[in-house]
């Protein structure tokens, strides 16, 4: 054998040895994302996409860790955008509410999971985060971490989570990123987006392309005080009670007094009359829905204290809660319970700073728009807790403040051959839309219409004009 042939042969042997060592090393030390890979959820139907779940530590000293669930896009996950979903409360689970009750790929049904035909992972890679610390499977080894939680801490933790999660999944580091959520996520989402833009000024880390907010808390007084007109216009209270509502006490005043621990006699009188007339047989989060509903709707319990909304009737059998409390399910999810005996839809250990509710986030939304981030605000039109009328007023006022001209006049949009809702767009960057027949949790009550809305949002296109 010639010398050059021997040299080539030896080089090939070296290459083969190095490749084998690399493979062996990879198998012995799998990436952190592979450690979080879900082989199969109990009772799950066969699917073609991958799922992951696990923890990201946001504070090593106090061992504070946030739990996530991630469902890759059904088709072309390597090209589809990444979407972070956050539920509200504050203190309620994006896993149990968002993923397993609204827009995730599965919903529990008895002992098994069934496919959600209108899952949002048809259009995007969906990341669900249980935040803040103390929600769901997220935990802290130091229980004092649950006692001083507020919007500022939550936003910072969410930022740390997202940065570290992208290190786990580097293939998404430059991917188009959207943040979505509902209810009190009207605080979480804009606050997180603002921190992301601030960080990007130093070094671009996030490829943020837009935010979408469903029935969001954006400005306390406007959002809450729009309830009176909504429930009156839907026939839930009398003319005389509505007049008393608007002259003697309003929702924002009552809630503010409630959280400060001193409700005035006049507000108590008004609210008692409102509760008597609306009755406990009507669900405030969907005034057309029958009252035996899953406890997922408790995600708004904080923004609607008992004296305001004691009408929520939680069904005895809650399949989501039962499913996520199964030991085999927790094992498959790589989840554990720390400091609590059971997984719950809304945290029983979290002591959130509730007066943060009164701090407006509509101003932050304005900053995001000025920075070129598209914003969609959408409303399930049967929700009396954060009614469409308040959200529409806030969006219109913001457009006026920013001097954004109407680019899509107020009009209907379609899902199939039916009206899906109404929409208006300002400056091709700020959009408002209603989802017809939808509740506070729009993807739960109107999944197909919500998916049409979501798809249009990701594509940056106006909602369909005709069927």
C-alpha cells in the first residue's frame, strides 16, 4: 500500500473514532431539551409532533423553578413561529387552562385525552408557562417566595425563563416569537414584552414579532366599570339597579375598597342588589353559558372577588384537575409537587400583590406599538368580567393618542359561512376584534373562530371579509 493510501486510511480511522466518541458522548449526556422530551402522555392518541415539559430554574439561590409544557407545530415545526401563552388570575395555570382546556392539542375526557381539532399548534410551536412561582407545578424551595409576588417580579422571572428556555432549545433562538394570553395576562404580556425590548437594545436576543391579548385587564377603571352597562344591556339587572350602579358605586370602586379591606355600606348595598338580580345561576364569564362549568373558569377569581361574582358553579368532576393529579401523568410530564398536595387550576399558596391590578398597562402597549410591535386585542363578546366595550374603548383611545388612522373600518369578519365577530384596525399595527359567542376564555367556547383569529394574527393579515 502506497504511503498516501496509508495516510488516508489512518485519517478515516481517526474520523470514524471521533464520530463514534461524539455519538457516545451525545447519548451519555443528552441535551437538556431531550431530557424534557415527553415519550407519551397517558391516554394520548397517536400524533406526529413532539412534546416537551419540565422546569427552568429562574433563581438558583432560592431554587425557584417555573414549569412549562411545549407542543411543537403539527406541520413544519422548523419553520413555524414560536408562541408563548400565558393565563391570568393572577395565579392560574397556563397548563390546565390554556393547554388542556383552550388551545392546546389535547383535552382530557375520562381516562384518556382526545384531540383538539382547533389546537393552535396547527399554526405555531406552542409554549405554555405556569407562572408566577407557586402556580401549578412551578415552585420554590423557600416558601417565603410566595408571599411577596407582584407584577415586577413576575415579569422578571418570565424574562429569565424565556432566556434560559431558548438555551435549552437553541433552534428557536432566532425564530419569530409572539406572546399571547388572556385576562390578567393583560399585565403579564406587555410587561414581559417591554423587558424583552429593553434587553434587545443591549444585545438582540428575542425576535419579537407581536403580542395578542384576549379579554385583557389593561386599565382598571375602564375595564371594570364597563361591566355595569354590559350586564344591564344583556338584561341581567334592572334599570333602577343600573342607575344606582352608575351613581352611587361602580365596580372599580368596589374592588378597590374590597382589596383595601373596607367596603363602604353603599357599595355593599349596590353589589348585593346586583348579585340578587343576576342570580347565582348565571356565569359571569359567559352570560349565555349554563352554570355547571369546569373550575378552569376560576382563573379570573382574583379580578372578580366573591362579593362581585359568587355565581361561579364549579362542577364536582373536573377532568383536567383529575388528569393532572394522576401520578402517571405527572411522571410523563416530568413534574413534581412541592409544598402542595395536589395540582390546582389556581394557586392556593400564592399571595399576589392584588393592588397591582390598578396599575394600567395600556401605556406599555402604547410603547410597544411605538417600537413597531404589532398588537391585537380581542374579546369574547359574552364575557361580563372584562367586557368588549371597555377593551374597545381603550384600543380606540390608544389609537387616537398615537395618531393612528383607521386602516380597516369597523366591520364583520367570517369563519366559514358564519360571522366570526367584528374587527377594526388602526395603522396596520393595532387591531381590535371580537369573537362572536365566545366567553372570557375564547378558545374554549369558540375554538374554530379563535383559530381563524390566531392564524390571521400570525400572518399579519386582516380577518376574513367574506365566506
